[in-house]
């Protein structure tokens, strides 16, 4: 899956502002960026009696509202969906996915800290950097709040470039960790087979989906 980095911090620390600046900076470098917002509030998926609401009420597992200016994907959930599950909805067609929130998630994190908001967040797992308006006593790498280029360099060199070419295998909707040899072997076999098909040009990306009927005991 694309690399995922979470922007975390206390309320009113400037997470959204930093995220907006990072999106613009990475887009200006030619990268495709997707974002995910985490909220504790229950979102209003649709208004009662609207067509998509009626689809869901009738039992649809998911629905997409298609409009000339975009798409709205609606998927009811009985419990909170994990970050990994949300990321899989995006597919592989992005260079990086930035999230706002998910401070308890498993993704690497950049914390946003403002002196006026109290002490920095503590016990944050996989903290790779802090964007701060004051020097902090920590071994974690620090950036001034307005050093968007520096933070973008960190994301580019540490996450985007190493994964611009990647081979990902999902089995039963779960990503499988592959070492270098299986990755190269699978990629070469699949690309070789597909390239031999009539009408196929240069293969820049390849999606393969298989669903098998469960075996009977």
C-alpha cells in the first residue's frame, strides 16, 4: 500500500493548516497525495429519504454518489474501521497518504506542537518528527512550524521515493509482507505474462483480482 504518515497533535495546534501546506508542497513536486481525516464525531452519511440513504437502508453494503464534480463513497460500519482498512479503500494509485489524527494508529507520525496549547503529546508511537514553535528536550527530529519544505523533504526521502516502485500482495484482504526476491519474481512473472497479451503496451501498473469459491468441508 502507499506509505501512510499521520499528522497528530492537540486540538487547535494547527494540524489541518500544516496538512494543507504539506499537500500543496508535495503536489508542487509532482506527487499524488490522498488524505484521511479522523473524527470522534459520528458523520452524517446522507440525509434521510435521499436515494443513497434509501440504498443503504435497503441493505446495500456500500454505495457511491457520482456527480460531475466528484464522488462520494458511503459504507456503513457497525464499529470504527481501522486505519489500514480505510487505506485499502484508496488502492495503490497514490504516492503518499497523509492522515489527520489516528494518534493511536500504527502509522509513522509527525506531531504538531504549540507552546500555548500545553505540553507536547506523550507516549506517541512511531513519532518521526515534531513541528514546533519552541525548542523541546527530545531526541525526535524537530522542525519549525513554518518549515514545510523541510517536512516535505523528510516525507519525500523517507517514504515516497523508497516506495515509488512497489509490488504489493493481498491475500484475503490482508497485505502480505514479501522479501526482495518474491517481489521481483512476482513482478517479473506477471509483467511478462501481461506484456505478451495482444494490445498491451508498456506496463506501468498492474491490478490483478482473484475471488475463489470457498471450499466445502
